[in-house]
């Protein structure tokens, strides 16, 4: 993830949710640990060692960010339209298999 995108996402989390920096950890670090676990399939123990945090606090921060992202996803996800894309509709390769899924 590009640094500008990371900072923009952390700014959105700050503005649109109730999650705040704590005395011990900031939102950027919580988000970084979350992205490390999700993006690189790292274990809590590895992430905890990287950021010098306990397994418990890493797990707790992961769950906080996950809940926050579930709250704001409604604002940023676009619901799919009811029409089938032309590429799939006109293709004999795709349409027979995906006609009932879309």
C-alpha cells in the first residue's frame, strides 16, 4: 500500500468512527498491524515481535480495526447493478457459466 493511501485510510478511520489513539498505540500502528496480518498472512506472534507488542494487544487491535472497517465499508462499497457486463453477456466462454450468478 502506498504511504499516501495508508495515511488517507487512517484519516478516514479517525474522522468517521469512534476509534481514537490510546496512550500506548496510535491508529496508524493499529492499521499497520492489521494490514500486516491480512496482507502477508503473518501470525500475531510475528506481528507482536515486529511492533514490540504482546499477542493479546495485537489481537485486540486487529479486532478493533476489523470492526471499524466493517462500519465504514457501507460508505465506500458500490452495490452491483442488475445488468450483466457486455464482456460477459457476449462471450460464449463466460456467459453460460455466470448467467445465473450475476
